[in-house]
C-alpha cells in the first residue's frame, strides 16, 4: 500500500531547479543594484553620517549634550543598547536552535537573520562605549594585564559580565555565520570569471577557504555546524540574561526583579523576530527573493512572535503582581508610577505594541499577509524600544528619595545617535545584500523537492 | 602750565610742505618693482631656487610656524627665594580674623595655604553661608583693581591730592559720610578724627534692611538706640511675629542658642510659635505656625498684650497666651515690624512677662544694627537742597538698596564731590567722581565690637590682590596721617588690651561701664483690627544673598533657597489658592524642570514687569513675598541681571498683581516636595519621646528562620572589618538641623565643587556634594486614605501636593558611605571601593564614567561631570578665572569631564588628622576629627568622628535611641546616620 504523507506547503516557490537557485542567489552579487537599493542605501548612509557627527560631538564635548541628569543617568543610550542586543537574538535562535530542532524552514532566512544579528550587535556594542564619560579609556573594562599596579577589573559588576557576554556572543555568531557562508562563497567564486572580474574572483577565492565540495568537506561542515549550534544555543539565553542583570542585580525598584533574565530573553526573541520580518519583507523585494522568503516563513515567525509576545505580556503582569504581593511600598509605587505617572504614555505604548497588537496574529488572514506583518513588526519594534525605555527611565526618575525625583527629555544628540545606528545598521545590511549570498543556497538545495515534486507536476500535465 | 612747544621731524613738516601730506598717504614711497621683477624672464629662469624649492620653503616655514605654536601652556610657578618661616608648602596656616561686610558679622579662623586664604572656619562665633562664601568674593575678578576718577583708572597719588584739596574746599555745605552700621571702635574713632579735621561732617549709618522700629522703640523705652541681645537657649517659649531670627533677622548667631534650648535629651525643649506671612526658615522650624497677612500683625501683637494682661484677646492666640503666662521670664516675643509702635508693644509684652534681664538683655545690647532712617531722610533732603558739599560712601550701595534709590540718585547730582570706597564699581560707585576701592575683609586690618563687651580683631591673610586701599587708611590719608595698622594697634594697646594674644585668639572681652538705662514705662498704644482686601506684600532676604552685596559670588547664587529650593533667581512667592484665583500656575516641563507664570507687580507709582511666580506652600492667603538682593546691574558677570530688584518695594504694603503672557524658567534643585508617605525623615513629638526615646524610630524587620530580625542583622554578604582601626561616622540630627545651607557652601569651598550655572541646574545637574532636602507635609496621608477608602493611585496623586499649611523638615543628604555599598559592586573598573575605615572611596583617575554607580545609589548623591567645568568658557564661573581658581583647595583634585564625584567625608582632612596624630604620637582627639560640613554647622547638627573610639560623641550618637539609617530596609549599612526629628507639639 502506498501511503503518502500530507503535503506540506513548499518552502521554495516557483518550481526552481538547483541551477535556478544558484542563479537567483548569485544575481544580487553579480548584477547591478536596482533603484530601490540605491535609494535605501543613500538614506541609510546619510543617517549613519549624521550619527557619526553626533557621536563625535558627544565625545568632544561631554555626555552633557544628552538629556541625562543626576537622577536619570542612563536613558536613550542604554535603552538603545538593550534594544539592539535584543534584536540581535533572533539570528542565532533561527540558525542554532532551529537547526537543533531540525526546522527546515529556517534555511530560507537564517543567513540574513544571522547577518542582522551581527549588525545589531555592532550597534549595541557602540552604546556601552560611547555612553562612557571617558570612552578613550574604554579598554580599562577588559582584564588586560597592566603595569598600573594592582589594577584589575571588578568581577562583581554586571557591566563586566556584559563585556564578556557580548564579546563571546559576537565572536561565536560571526564564526557560525562564516562557516555557513563558505560553500556559498565557493559557489560565487566558481561562477566568477577571472578575466572579467579578477579582483572579485580573488576575493571570493580567499573567502571560500579553498572549499571544493568534497564529501569530507561536507561532513566536516555538518559537524562544525552542529557543534557551533550547540555552543550558540546557550548563548542565545545567556547574553540577554546577563544584560538583564545590569538591572536585576541593582537595588532600584523596577530593576531589582528576579524574573528579568527569562523576561528579557523572551523579549529579545520577540523583538528579534520582528526585526527579521521587517528586514526580510523589504529584502525579498529589493533583491528579488520572493521565491525563497515565502509567506510560509513569515507565518512561522508570526506564530513565534505571537507566542513570545504573549509570554512577555505574562511577564509584565507578573511584575505588577509581584510588586503588589511583595508589600514593599517602593516597589508598589514604582509600578504604579510606570502605569499612571508622568510616563504613562510610554507604558501604554509598550503594553499596546507588545501585548495587544501581536494578538492580532490569532487571525489567519493577518498572520499570512505581508503588508499586515510588516506593519505589525514595526509596532513590535517600537513597543520593545519603549519597554526598555520604561524599565530604564521610569524606574530611575522616581526612586527612593522624592527629593531627587526628576524627569528626562532627550536632546537632538540623543535622537541623532539613535537614528545614526539605524542608518549604520541598514548601511551594513544593504552592503551585505549586495556582496554576500543572502540565502544559504547550499543548505536550501537540500530541501528542494526536486525529483518527486517535479515528477508530480509533470505527471499532472 | 600750558605748553606751546611743537616737535617736528624735518624742515618740510615745520614749513607745512605738501610733500609731508603726500608721503603720509603713500605707504610705499616708491612703487614696488613687481612688473620689473616678473618681467625679467631671463633672470627668473636662471635663478637657483626652482618652483619645487619655493614649495619646500613654504612647507618648511608653515610646518615650523605650526610647531612653534604647539607649545605647552606655561604655568608660572615661582619658588620662594627666601621661604617665610611660617609657610611650609602643603601645611595650612590658620589666622584668627573677623568678617564684617556691613551686614554679616563673624569671628573666624581663616585657613591659608601657601599664602592664599582658601576656607573660613568658625572661631568665637558661628557664621552663615555668606560668611563662608566670602573667601570666594576675595578672589572676584570683578573687584576694582585700582582707584577710579570719573570711571577712569588713576593712581592713589592723584586721587588723594584731589580729594584732600576738594574736601578742604567744601565750605558751603556738609561732608556726608554714608556708611553701613559701624561696629569697629577704631573706625568710629577715626571718623571722629575726620570730623574734627573737617568740622562739618555728618555721619549717617544705613542698614539695607532697616530696623528703625526696634531701635526707636528701645530709644523710647530704655533710652538707648540699640537692639538687645536675646538668649534663645534660656527661653521656654519663643513667639516670633514674622522675625526670621534663624536666618537673617538682626544677627546670625541666634540659631546656635535656639538649638541649644531645644535639646530633647535634657527633656527641655523650647516651644516655638511663628506667626508670619511668608514661610521663612524660622517658620519652617517652628512647632506651631500661623499664617497671617502683614496688616494683621500689629493687631495680633496688641491683642497678645491684652491677653497676657488678662483682657479679652483674639482667640487664635489662646494657646500662646496660656503658655506665655505659665512661663514667666522664660520667653521671648519678637517681631520683624519696622513700626515703632508695634515694637513698643513687643517691649511692653516682654517687660510684662519679665523677660528682660532673663532671656533678653537690653543692658548688653548688640551693635550690629544702628541704621537711622530719619538721618537718612534728612541727608536726602539736604542733598536735594544742595546743602551737601561732599559725600563719601562706605560698605553701602544706596543706589541699589534704598527704597528711594531713584530719589537718591537724583539728589546725588547736587553733590559736588562724590566718593565711594566700594570694592566694586557698583550701582552707587559708578555714579561717583572718585572710587577709592576698599580692601576685602581678608586683606584688611580691623576690629569689631558686635555686642556689649565682646570684641574681635581682623587681620589680613593675604597681601592685597589689587591696587586697593583700606577705607580706614583712606580716612587717615585724608586727615594727613597714615598707617592704619599702627593706629589700630596703638588704639587697643592704649586701652590695655594684650595685642599679641588678642590677635592670636581673634577675640577678647573688655569690662565696660554699665549702660545707663531709662526706667521702663509702657508707652504702647493698642492697635485695632482692620480688614484689608488687597494682596499684601512681605519683603524678605534669602539666606544665600542677603541684601545682595555678594551677588557676584557664584557659590551663593547657586545655593538653593532652603524653602523653595530654587537658585539663581528671585520670584514672587504665592500660595496655591491665591495663585489659582489669579490664574497663575507652576508646571514641570518634559525634563522635569519648573516653569512659572509671569505677572506685573504694581503699587502706587512702582511697577516691576514680568516677575515670575513661585507657588509656595505656607504662604498666607492673599499675600505675596519677594526677596531683595537680586536684580543687580553692576555686580559682575555672575550677579548681573539675576532676578529683579525688590528694594523699591521695601516700604510697600499692598500690591496689585496682573497676569501677563509668557512663562519663566526656574532652576530648582528639588522638584518634588513631599515624602509620599515614606519613612524618610522619622519624627516624633517631645511628649512621645519622653515616654519612649525610640518613638517614631520604627525599624524595618525581616521574617527569618530565627524570627523577625531588624534589617541590619540579616545579610547574605561578608561584612567589612570595621572593628579594627577607625570607623568614621557622621551623625545628622534632624531636630537640630535648621536647613540654613551653611554646610553646603562649606563643603563647596573645601572640596572644589564646581558651579554649573542656571541652565545646568535646571537640567537637574547640580554638582553639590551635599544637599539639604526639604519636605513639606501633605494633606493626604496613608491613614486618611485608608479612612476615605481611596485607591492607591488617587492617594499618591494627592500626596504629591504639599499642604497649604505644611509642616517642614530638612534633611541634609550626602554620600552615606554605605558599608554594603550598591555603587561599589557595579563599577566595572573598581573605581569606587571601600576603605577599611568605613568610607566609600572614589578614585577619579580610574573612573571611566559608566554612571552605573549613580543609578544604583539609593540616595542619588553621586554627581557626574557632564562637561569640563574648569577652564571652560561655557562655565564662566570661578574655575574659569585665574583669580577665582586661587580659592581652590590644593588638597583636593579638580575633577575632569566624564568622571563621577561625590562626598569623600573630607578624606583629605582625615588624612591630615591621621598624619598629625602619627607625627605627634598621640591618639586622635575626638574634637579634632571634623568634616567641612560638621565644623561649619552652627547648630551642631552634624557630628563627625570615629565610632571605634568609645569616648567619642559620634559613638554615643550611634547608640542613641533616636539614631536611624536612611532607607534602613535596604540594609546598605551607611556610615552616615540620622537622629529622629522631634517636634514640641501636642
């Protein structure tokens, strides 16, 4: 008896052959950029340059050009830092965790998701550097053997843990990403003509590490991928847990919370997937990847967003419950102040963007619409930025002694640096989309239902 | 002698030859041979320097010029050729001296380092913030640097010659000497000598805030035109009608006595009633406070007199009358009224209660206030009539501080010879023909007799910074003598004073003849109650600026007002209800900063436009308050155009207020005014305290497996070893702290705390290492909310509004030096660490400026250097000024941009103390251990010491039942602790 399992929706549309895939993936690298790319690149580069100017101004003049004050010593700087770090979480989750769970749909998106991770971590890493009063001494936060006497870093400080967590995460992500890229670089190398573009050919030859596609290479490739996936998986959880400890280990009501590590990790995945969606929906248009990034991919991610969004909502409510249940008046006031104090609008933005709006994904029509998903993903990005703003600024601005209570208002420099990192992020991503194989084609080819599907389509004709 | 001599360069010029004119027009006598040079191709092509050579030369010279410009700045540091014996670099010298600027008097010790005075310490008396800050005024580069004639620089020779000549020529009128109250016996003598030489001298004394009411009433009652001394420590009951005796009224010394009389430990605590219009510092400390309109004061005082005589009286005073009658001869009743009749009633009340010779000593009067308004009026009319031939002013600024300043300025035009001896080319001096700038107190010799039998001496602690001359020296020169120092020394030696010892001590007592007093006769006339429906005005002085003579002192400008907590401004204080009626409001903008509405104030023919309104709890309904001392126009860059001048309204009773469009931006250090129901300032009443000394001092407990334990006994962490060596502790008594802010200035001077300016304070970036939090009570309490079943949201939002009749508490907060410090664990580079003596230390060099420590500080006492505050034109205060920088304490580093700073518990003083003890081989004496705040505190509210020394005061205080840690539930184990506030109320 012939039993055929239910047909899953295909992850690659358009009856692609292996060669089609190769051609499609290599096209953005080999061809010329279209109009959209140039417009986006121009915009991003402009924002980036503005950000550089604002950073230069800050370092040249002092942190005083920001809106921070004696009570709210961290504001947009650390908000942006945590936001970017959070965004950097989806990539590794997609490539590592989903690899371990054998989720084949990750193959269409893992390359770009991971590129996004790395670029987001670059943005994030900027902030701890420039938020320092004396950034030229930033190397002091590394345990570098020195001749200053007995000076050493303070291993008690969560900021130091941050340094290790982020640098580890960044390096593992880069290595993992690069390993995946090798066969694809080799593919581009092989297609390059050494007479027409000798420089490019040389470049991709170096980048592809002498990959020849032998069985031994493939075997090692698979093994290393699995090992790195195993290494990267705990990092997905550790990085944001440690970032959350910047707050959780403090004494400030609203920061001093034991649920922060899981809460932050969930929030990070939530925001990471939203940013992946924002990017991919743009990218599939700009570099013509409609066949590889399908509505199916989007739907799967929407389900994750719905799930993590609901968990984040649960965390918000747990926080409120714990504040009430603790009986600590400072804790209670901190949360009451979040919801009803002068920053109620930030809390409302957070609640609506992160908890309520993603609930729309219960509706299949919305879940499977590119436009709706794009809009909702923007909402989530905004909501998650506000979450960090709420945690940082509204906790600080009214803490223990009312005599020190004040407010925070950003300056143009605060805004300029934030926009600058968005510009920098998109600049990097757009450059990447023109020089890197944006889809892991070697892996993708393993899920092309070539023979069976083709046979079926042909037999129906 | 007119000269007609003419000099000429050549015969052509002598003969007025046109060629001279032609040549003068042409820079080059001959045409430059440019064409010739460039046209000679042959020569050019054969020259050895090619185009490349030219570029080489150009490049070299540019590079050389650039390199030559890159020179390290030269800081001149000149060693002593012959080192003075008393100066050892690095070791401070102290000189006993006196500060008196015509308003504030203090006997002080001046700390000098390498010949520079850098700090004022208290000596025989306590001082105030203005005295503390006067050391910075010494280095004010806005001071006059040479004598002026018609506003132009000149020299003393010219000035003296001309002045003497002109003074002798005055024969058609009097020579007026307009001075502040003179308390210097030798100066009085000098003025007598001066009068003898020019026998038509009229000496008029002037107090910027007049006390004629008190003085004239005493003249009538006792036959002396002086104010009595008050012993607030001996009084059981203090009733003050508007007199802010803890801050600015009459003398600066009352606070010390006042707090001595309020010692709950001894069980004796005076009961203080304050009946006033504005919420003053005294009102804020009072046990009972009543808000009245200024026009009611006379009637109430009269009614009080009726009451204690057993007649019918106003019911509002019933408890006061009762308590006064049961404390005969143990009370003080005072009033700030400048009405002689009101003061006569006050005298009658005190006489009736038997307070004279008990708590009030009229036979030992104070000399600090002697201004005479009648004499001043006569002088003004004489000036107008042209009867004044010359005027010399000293220590006064009448063109600014007189209510009739415009009249004075007008009348001044009729005076032929006008001389000022001001330190500054101020509002008055700039109208004068000659300005003969006086020395600063710290550059001067002098003496003072502040009160009966008490004397102090003033000695210079630095050689004059500028080409100035002491007023007394000028008087001597103008009477053809010289050398005030010899004069002064001789003056006192002739009186049998041990000059060397007195100069060393700074003060001495003299036996004086008993004053002849008139027998007291009650001359008071009762005052009827009268209703007024107008808005009434009460003028006050702020604790920072007083009458504004030190307006150009940025420390004082940035010292927040103890009540409103705003700095760099004066404003119209108004109650919330009255403000609402007039449509006025205060509101916070997005960064929290305070804004206020603007009004025009008019009264009779006076008007001030665009005055900002500050809503002040405790202000009586339908009244407004305004501070003098602001609105200077010729004070210097820090003091000019800060606020508005309220002196023209000095004698104004009622005003009209009209709202005008626009808003005003305040710089307020504290934006939230209530404790929000939190246990921050713990307080109790005297009766409760006597029953249980630990009343009100509830400790947070935690449930553990051992049962409920106080928070400090529950810990997960290893303890620092605090038993060995020293354990530096600071105790702050909230009952003794009156909130005056002297410690803030003292700390600023000791620790080189920068001034950041109004804009930065507005952004909540003040840099003070210690602040005095002021909390108002709210009408909403947790109990009330429970009773009314309010939701938490409603409760907290109502708690944010201070009561309109608030109780006030002051709480000095500096780094608490936690022994489980939240800041220490979070610093990634270990820039803030714990000492084994209980101190939380900050290593500026190591700080990278993450500000995590500041966020994690529950007390928010850490300050970040948002900008470079020294040598930065954007912060053009004393640290951007070569003179202003001379005040810096060389023992304390000036912090750079990007690092955190905070209270170090004056680690430099501790270190000095330890080194001295080590050298002398003696254990540290408890009294020697001082921080800047503790040593300057007039009320001894701040006590510093070693808690491991069981004989120390601070150890005793640590174990007092009243001692508590701020935010004790956090269990951060501070080295700073507080004593509960105790009010003497039912």
